[in-house]
């Protein structure tokens, strides 16, 4: 299967699909932290026409996430552009799409998510509500429910790379995506 992981610099999701034998590529405006082979450093819309069988998209949440609601009135243009970016991803000519974002205005401006998952459902003792908007895909089934639920991501100390660390996909979630969505069909 040919998999595009859009807006991913970390290679976590891409590598989970590769580990299952899929031809998976990541794409981001940032260089990848993983193997450079299989990463398109540029605009996802340059390569979105594929051919791809599946896309897992992680659009930037800076102007979408409700955690930044206090600044919404000051960034209406940025929000409109971010929502249009999400619409274009969801409308891509790819038969199966998963778009991931935190609790955000996507729910009120485009549509409600199909599923909300937590890292603690996939082997990580943390909380971080993650919404999934799905096209042609089933909901993810939890693989390893664990105790010790902590809001570590929410409590991260300010730093220049805080945004990058907060956006990183948990390995257990990436593996569940590859296991459950990486089936031909």
C-alpha cells in the first residue's frame, strides 16, 4: 500500500507503516528527524495527487486548537487559511484519509470528528485528546489501555521546541494506525 503521512516531520507514523511493509512517505515544510529517504521536504499539495491509497494528515493546530481560544479574535485570517488547508486535505483524491488534530474549531467549521482517542488507550500513560476525522477508514480500536494517566504534554515547560514536542504522535497510536489501517482493501 502507498501511504502519505502529511505534515509529519518526526517520521513516527511513516516509520510505523514502513515497519509493516508499506511504501510510506512523510511530507512536511520541516526536514524530517528520521531517515531522509522517504521524506518530501515541501508543500504537501505538490505531491498529494499521488497515487496514494491512504493519507494520514497532521495539519498544524496553531490556529485551530481550542487551547488557543483566547487569541482567536486576533487571528481570523490565519484561522480561515488553516481551515481551508484542512478542507483541501480532506478533499484530496485519496480513497482513505485520517486527519488528526486536537480539540479544535474544525469541529464547528467543517464537521465533528469521527473519533476522539487518548494515548492511554495505546500504551502511553498520558492524556491528550486527539480527534480523528476519517474517510473510508474504521475507528481505531484501543490496543493497550494503561493506568497512570498524566497530562504531561499539556504541562510541558515553555521552550523553543515545545510546539514540536506537543505535536509528536505517540508511537503506540502510530503502530495502531499501521496495524489497523494498513490493510489493503
